[in-house]
């Protein structure tokens, strides 16, 4: 058992015995991970924020069921993925299912001349970055939920095949095979349509006018621009073995990681200080 695992297990024991500081430390340690997973699975910062709060409650109330048979992070992933795979309240869950065929046709048809009057005074570079963040998340929504999860775990979070297999309840070999197929589907799409992968069919800056007109981009409310990115040094930890990746996978692996919104921490502290804390922890 390494020092980090030992320290985590110690915090779990303290938390289960009523130590709110230990519980808060555990939750703070995983909240960004849960938020970023929720963001990529659900496709919007607002939905990710709501789901993160609900998942953190599930982690709190289920903490006594952690048997230390796997890493705590793997257990947290399992709690989060079980919730997110069945999440029906997100914007995209309420829409007709997306497909790569539909999105490709939308890209081919979706160009309008950018009108300075549309941009609300925001620089085109900022709008193009916002559109890139939004568009890459929409691409992920073209996968069915389980395929999306496999791609996110393997390409974006670099979770190893053993842990990913545990999370999904399949063998590491089966996980690797499915990841390979899913990765190829995304690579083929991006090579054909996405300017980030050198295709001439699409360019984020050229799509700004179309995105604003169709209410996919709101210069007055840039959700991704408002998020606080994880420090670059921390982000580099997610990019191990990048030399093994194809260009299209590397694009997704390099997407920013974000700190969960301050409202999530405020929510946690309110729960931790509430009179019903003992009930929440199952000790009432």
C-alpha cells in the first residue's frame, strides 16, 4: 500500500467516525475529477455542476460501502459513472439522439459570414475557443453513453485498462478492444470534418456566425471561458504516454481540465455544516 492510499484510507476511517474535516478533504480531493467527468459525459457546464453535486452526495452517503478492494478513485469513478450513464435530466438527454452522420451534415451546411454586430464586442479568438470547447463536447454526445464513457476514460483521463474494466464491469482486454474501435470512429470523423485534425471542411472561427444565429454560442454567456482551468503543471499529469496517441485522440486529451465551480464547494460546506449531517452519513 503506497502512502497516498494509506492516507486516503485513514481519512475514510476518520470521516466515518464523524470527522467533518476528513470528509471535506476527501470530497475536495475528488470534486474536480467528478466535475470534469460529468462535463464530458453530459456536454454542458450547467448540467455537469448539477450532476457533480448529486454525485458527491452519493459518495458521502455510500462511503461506508467502500471496502478498500480497489483504489478510492476507482470506487469514486464507479459511483459517478453508474449515475451519469443513467442521467436523464441533461440538455442532450432531452433531445433526439445525436449521431456522427447528423453532426457531419450540420458541419457541411453550417457556415454564415461573421457579423461584428453579433459578437457583443467579444474577440473572435475568444468566441472561437468557446466554440471549440462546446463542439468537442457535442462530438462526444454522438457516442452512446457507454461508448462515450470508454472514450473519456481511456483518451481524456488516461485511466488504465484494469481500472477502466473494473469501473465498467468488463475485462481489461474487452475494454481495450472497445476503446480501439471507438477511438477509430472519432478519428475518422475528425479527419473528415474537423479543422483541428487538418480537415478543410470546418474551422471554429468560420462557424461563429452560424453558431450564434442558431443559439449554440452566446457571446453574453461564455460558459467555458468563465471556468477556472486546472494549472498546466497539474494538467500535464493527465497527458502521460501522449506519444502513443493519434492526432485526433491527442486533441481530446489536451482539452483543458477545470476546477469545479465555487458553488459546488459552497454546496458541500453547507451540507457538512447542516444539522442533518448525521442522517446524511447514515448514522442517525
